[in-house]
């Protein structure tokens, strides 16, 4: 016959292990996959993220890739945060969006020519205002 203390210890361990696993899962930072679909007339060459309010941009998220018209690119497991986003097209025109909230579930951003042109005009006007 097994020792009663060993049996109680086994029961306690069985109860603690799932609780510990749940606590670790809850403590893990939330992330989201972000799918960018290019429905513009231009190829997107660069895609930068910066924590909102920071003065520096992170690395180009596309690396050596580009997002051609009609194509998509997915950024995997982006940590939940508010980001400033900068897109650069084939003509080196920039579109900067501030305080984009990325969190939780998968997201899809569809960028149209109209959206991109409006954003680029707003970005250009903001740069002139800063000068």
C-alpha cells in the first residue's frame, strides 16, 4: 500500500500544475497578427512601426520583401500596443498614421489608392507644419 502522504502530495501537485500553466498563459503578452493587403496602384516598399510618441522608427518590417498591388503581407505576433505606422511606396512617398491600436485578435488592413493618397497628403502637410 502506498503511503497516504504520497497520495495527498500527488493530488496537490495535480491541482497546482494546471493552475501554474493557466497563470503563465495569462501572463504572456497579448499579440496580434496583422495582414496588410495592398489595393493601391503602387508597390509598398517599406513598412515601419514605432511605439506611439517615440521619435525613432523600428526596422523595416518587410525586410527585403515588397507588397505589390493586389498582394498581402502578414506581420506575425505584433505585441499589443499603440503604434505609429509609416508606409513608403515605390515613389518614396510616405504615409504616416499615428496611434494605431494593435491588440488581441488578428487584424486586416486593406489599403486603397484613395486611402494612400489622402494619407500621403496629410503626412506632407504635417511635415510642412513642423518646418
